[in-house]
C-alpha cells in the first residue's frame, strides 16, 4: 500500500462547538513503513461532522486503507479514503448512526464486506456487519450483537483476533484488577482472567490496542493496555502492559517500575491525542499531540526489551558483534573496543565489565566478532579477536588472562570468534600483519603460538574456525573467489581444499562424520570429515545447488543424532534474504522463508532448541522469527541495522541480537 505506515489521529482538542478533523501523519522516511522512527504531518485532513466535546474520538484503518472514524457525542461511525482525492481535506461519510458514547473501534475486512466492532462508556460492546461500494459512499450496516459488559466505566479501546474474538479493556483504579474482557464471535463473554501486577496502578482512563503477531496464525498475537493518568503528583506518567491471547501478563513499562528501560518515556498525557495504537509489527504508538509543538512518541514494543547498551559508558558505539549468552549473562563487543557483560534477566552490568580491550593490546581497536565463552581445560574464560587481528583472553572477573598483539596488522576486518578445544588449545582466525592466518595458542599461557601459512592476502576475509578432532576448517574469500581450507589441527599444515574458488564467508557445520559448507556462488557442499572428501551422493556431485550467496553456516537441531537420519533438515541463510531448508542426506533444497527484504540475512541463523523457531536479523533493521517448517514469520521492525547473528538465551528463553543503534535487544521467542 502507498499509505503503509500512515498514522491517523482523532484529535478532539478538549473543545466543543466546532467539528475537528482527523490529522494524517506519514513516516518521515516512507520506506520504513510502520517501523518508522519519526513521523511528519502531511497537512492533510479528514473532516468530521460532530461538534461535541469528544468528537471525533476513535479511529481505525481497514485492510483496504479505508479510514473509519467513531464520534463519541454524535454516535456516528463514518468512513473516508486514506488521503483526500483532491485538495487538502475530504469529508467522511456516515455509515452507522445512533450509537452512544463510542470510545473504541476496530474494523475487520474491506468496506465492501466489513465487520465493525464498537465499545463505549455506557458499558456496551456492539458488532455491525455490512458493506459500501467505497469509502466515499454510504452503504448498509446491521447490528450483529450488542451486550452490556461487566465494568464500572468504559470500556475504552478494543481489538479483534483472527478468529473473530473481541477483546476490550476495563477501567479501574484498583491495583491488580483485570485488564481485559473477551467476547466470542457470537457475542458471549468468555472467561478470560488477565490479572496485572499489583505495582501497576491503573487510573480512571485506560486504553487498549491489539496486535495479531502473525497473520498466518489464527488467534496468534499479543494484547496491549496503554493506561493514561491525569495526575502528575501521585502517579506521574503512563504505563503500557503486554498480555498473550490467553490472558497471561507478559511484561510492561511504566513509572511504577523501579528503573524504566531507557526506550520508555514517561508521559503525562493531556486530554487530547490518541489513546494509543499498535501497528502490524508490534510497535506501540503511545501519544500524538497537536497542542504545543505536536510531539510524537513511540514505545518500540514491549516484546523486544532493551537488555544492554553500549551507551552504558561515555563511549557510545554500535554493537556489530554477535552476542553470546551463557548462564544468564550476555557478552558482546562494540566498536569502542569494550567487551560488555550484562545479566539477561534484568540487564544489570556484571562486576568487572566492561573490559577495555584497547588498553590490553595498546592500540585503539574494535570488537566485531562474537565473544567465545568456553569452559576449557583450565576453566571458564572469554576469548575475543579485534578488528586488526589481536587475540585476547578475558577471565570471568573481567581481568585480562593474556593478549597476543604481535601479529596484528593494518587490516580492520577481523570479525571472528575463537574456538577452544578440551585439550587446552585456542584456535583463532585473524587478518593480521601477514594477511589471513590461523593461530593455535596455548589456552593457559597464551604462548606456544603456531601460525599457519598465509591463507589469503590482507585484502581478503576469513571465517570463524571450525574444529573437528584433528582437523580445522577455515573459509576464506578474496574478491569474488576463495575456498574452504582443511588444516591439520596440530601443525596447521594444509590437508585439502574445497569450493573451487567460489568464496566462503561462513564456517562449515561439522556434525560427526559430515561437514557442510556454503559458498558465495550458491552451492552447499557436503564433506566426509573423516577423509576430507566430497560426498558424491549429496545433491549433484557433492553439492546442493541453492543459487544464491550462502552467508551463514548451516545447522540442525542440537538434539540431532551424530549421523543424520534421512530427511533431517539443514537450514542456511542467503545474501538475498532467504532461508533454505536442505535435506541433509539427499541435498534437496526448498525455500523455508523469503524476507523479500533485499538486504539479506546477516551474521547467521540461530535456533530455539525447544520450539524449533529460527531467528535472524537483517542489515535494514528487521528481526525475523520463523517457526521450524513454517513458511511464515513474525517480524519486528524499526531498529538500527543488525550486523551479527542472534543468540538464544536459555535463562530467559529470549533471542538476543546487537544493533548499530548501540543496543542489544532481547526478543521474546514465539
């Protein structure tokens, strides 16, 4: 739609005696759609007829871009096109009349076959069905049901799931009171306990908005309650809460919390503007004001919480490294050379962190690769590489174990994660002063360093190492060429070369006797790791032909057997934004999900081992969650560019990913 992301605001201005318009705002950057960070006033308006104090009051947008407007005082529900066909304004056309005190409206379906759900302060819920030829022509609508709901005031906002269930928010000043009432498609109230935490004190005005998280899943999604307060003394600001569609409270923001997250702004909303809405990607529009300077605020979701930020120090820096979550702590590096560690449950910094890696190596460096956290032969430690090719060991208390800087060079693209073996060796791939090399380092002392021959010139790039017993696999790329190299794990001498110069940017997936590696030419190879030879039974001569640049490593469920059974799927991401599912035995490949984003999968894919959900980010700031075997995704939009792969945190059950906007975000797993 050319109007994707437009924002329509019912502005009643707290005045009487004159009709008030619907203001139309659009994303400042139209390409961002509903994920827009900022909006601008188009100067266009939809005119309404009501002159009462609260007219117009509520607004909804149908799937055909029809704008629906509810007037509190006049009891009129009218429709209008998304923008004026000519000039700067267009008059709305009444479709339903005689409904008193309308506070909430949700419309399902196009105007040629719409269902209109209304709620209001005379404690009612109503559903109308009907049609009109177009938004500018009056049609015919009849009432399907009406009922009185058991609330003391309101109800206010409402939303409808894909099964036709209506959800309405109650109004109460009591802490811990029920937040929602559910009504089935026939107009029956359904038992729906939805208690909220006692520390959220709800005031006399509350508004709800709903979001069906995945259009392909009937009944799937979240409910939001945005609660306004008029008092700036006893309970300043507003609160927003999130529930699942079973009525379970999930999370929320508000001044009742001890430390509201940094991306929440406490507001004292005057009696104007919207009650709150959500877009189709789960972003919560909190307030739009047309008094004063016309402020616009947005809570970027209650689903992705801000877990940790590189802004915790005076050096603000993008998070380009993939995070690593271990035992309730997330580790990540930033372009300011600091290694951070935060608890995933509450976002508190771990004692001893951040660690200044630049100071450890005596030069200003950036951390672009994933920190490797291992329990090696000598205990737990964190290992990182720098962009210029240093390798550093950090102890759990934040002190430096050792730092190897003598091989660092002028290249600035090392973004790799070291590997540690149980017999006490660290393997690290770097682009240093000699070019691309593999290093073998004593885990305890940082000494006894063995260097491979130069694997690619300094103008090239290198993947993470993948260690399989006595073999180490390394992918290299130089321009449009490069290979998968198999090296001896003891002396780092070359054993074999694969991929025929096709370029390899991600390490192979090694699982027992099999190793899988993708190339930039779009081929996925299967290698017998025992004899370092291609498996000719896989695909065509050992390669599954994907046809798009393969930019992530392949993976299977962690619970998979060491020898894959026929049909066990592999998953791999491409530079054109697709996730492929590949039969690990036959090499048969099919598209599991196509983002149509155009910017490609970045960093890698990660799997929730419990649900089978695959997650990944893109450089355009979109985060995808795709259930295993399902050709649909939940998409979150509106963040800075993602650069690395996400990680799955077993402690909280959330995905974590770093962003160019200097944050690490946590997404509740669907």
